C-alpha cells in the first residue's frame, strides 16, 4: 500500500514536470529562447555555426533576443537572416551586401565582434549563390 502511494506520488510529480516542460515548449515553438508572441522568425535555423553555402564562418549562430523597442529583431538567428538574404536578393552583389548588413547588425547589437562580422561578410562574398 505504501509502495502504491509512492508510485502514484512519483507519477503525479513526473506528469507535473512534463506539463511544465510542454508549456515552456508551447510558448517557444522553435526553442530559440524567445517567446512566440515576440518571435519575429518562426522555425528559426538554430544550427550552431554560421555556414553560408559551403563557407564555414566559424561564427556562432546567435539569436537576437533584444526587444523591438531596443532595436532588436527578436527571435531571429544570423542563419535566419542569411536565408532571408538568399530569398530576397536577385543578384550576387545584393546577396553580398545583405549578408554584410546582417553581420554589421549583429556586431552593432554586441552579439558578435568585428572580426566575426568580417568572417560573415567574407563568406557572403563571391558565393555565386544566385
Ligand atoms: Ca525564432
């Protein structure tokens, strides 16, 4: 009888933590640490390193978690922006400029440093992606 009570108690505790875990997930569908209500990029690309084409920048693929009111585009990773650059650019030059802007945006946000921004820019150059 004691054991049964214990099993029930453990099961209830486990269900409780499962419920909490799924509530957290429900509020952050892509798991980028930014709530759905603030997230400007659904289904973020959260690969660990920024890779443009076959060019590995070695730069961490960070997510902008700042509030819009602070100049942020919350819930968007560098790779999300690279994908947007690819989708919106019609020439390689435009893509190059777009990727450069992305690097500078994250640098100005203090999320990557100047050397990392240059690596992102360099990988965006001469990619012949378009
Ligand atoms: Ca996101």
